[in-house]
């Protein structure tokens, strides 16, 4: 091996490897094509970013990177059914996973529905007693009192559980790897379904939910109805994207960048309260989402109340949000 900077190994005896010659040529070509400084081009080349992708990678904008929601299978059916339920004032239940992605996904739907004066039932299974994902008794119980059940961050493999909800409509908004067959649902929107091309496989569940709400807004607009604000929901999408360790590529970069800007406005009581108990005294960044806020939300599903994180994120009352945040902080210490 050729020594790098005249050094062959570190003090501990580990090999000192310099830049790969092929990668260096790629970086030089990228710098020439994009007119970026060579050190920046080296970083981008190492991450597999091309000259054409570089502008969107370095300056991600939602209007440039947001994919067409209808590129996902079952999206039209899911969005139309959700819009129908809202306009018809039907009873909606949200069944969510107990982690940050599930809680944020549920909060996204709850917020969007509340903007239209619609309250939904939230159900998050107990990690110990019920395990992950939908279960037959819970789905059957929800079906008795609701017209539509939306499963977020779960449900793609839950064939028996979703069958228990019949004859009610069930929509699955998920990102987990799918199997050879789909569960008995009206719609399964999942970029990691076996019959998807995987181009949006980097989305977390909250990203899938956001795209569904984009399409639901379109459906409402086409029918001459008003639509809720979506940009204000990006703080939740950013939180879920980072906390679920989704790769920061494509639209995920725009989600996180814009979401951090929204979060810095301190308009969501639950995130404000969590930021305060976490002693976050500066503008939020990705580190704060992954290592300060995320673990506290996860603590509710791990060792406390399964729905506590989602309740905190969707809370509109500052005093109640502070109570939820304090409990999550204590659970996180435990």
C-alpha cells in the first residue's frame, strides 16, 4: 500500500489509507463540472453524489425534491378514502407504532384532521402486552366504533389482524419491508412493498404519511374544499426521519432542513416542552432530534405508557404538554 502523507500506519499500528485513486478522479471531475471546491467535491463523491445531484444535496428544497405521491401504489385510493371520511364526518381511528416514527406519524394525522375540526381516536399497542403492530382483538374493537382505521408505521405484514377489522375500511401507511402478499386492506401505501421499485424506499413512515396528506389535500382542492396547512407539519416529519435513522438523501434532506426551520419557531407545544426538559437552548439541529428529543419520545413506548410520545407530540395545550414532557424525561432517565 502506498503511504499517505509519508505515513504508513498510525501510532496504534492501524493502516493509514489515503484517498482511492478512482474516487479522487471522480471528485476532480465533479469539481470541474459543478465548480465546487475540490474538498467539497471529495465529500460528495465519497457519498455517491453526482454533479447533477449536487445542488439539491447541498441546498435541498421541497419544491424541487418532493416526489409525486401518486408514484406510490394505492396512494389514490388511500387519499380519496381519507378525504371522504373527513368530508363525511366519519369516525376515524389511528393505530400507530410506539416509537418516534409511529408517534410522529400519528401526530401528523391528528394535526391534519384537527385543522378540519375532526378528532380521531389514537390507539398505540402496549409493547409488552400486545407486541409490535396491529393485533386482532384491538382491530376488532376499533372496527366496532369506527368507519375507517388508518395504521401508521405498521400493518404491512398483519394479515390476520387486519382481517379482524372487517367489514371496516383499513388503510396502511407504512415503510417496513413487505411480503409476497398484501394484507386485506383497502390500501397499502408503502415504498417498500414487494411490487414497488424502491426509489422511495428511504422514506420513514412519517414521510409516507406526509405524501398521503399532500395527495389528500389535492383531492380536497379538486372538490372545491379548503385544505389544511402542510408546511407546518414538517417539524414532525423531520423528527421522525432523523430518529428512525432514515438516510438523509433525496426528499429526506428537504424534510429535515425545512422541518428544523419550522421547529425553531417553537409553535408546537409538545416539541417546545420536550426541548425545554432536554435543555435545548439553541436552534435545533439533526443531533438534537436524534439524541435529545428522539430518546425521550421513545421512552414512553419502551418503559412507560405506549401512547405518551404521540400524545405529547399532538398536544395543543402547553401545560398538558409540559406534563407529558416531564414524564417522558423521567422515563428516559429510568
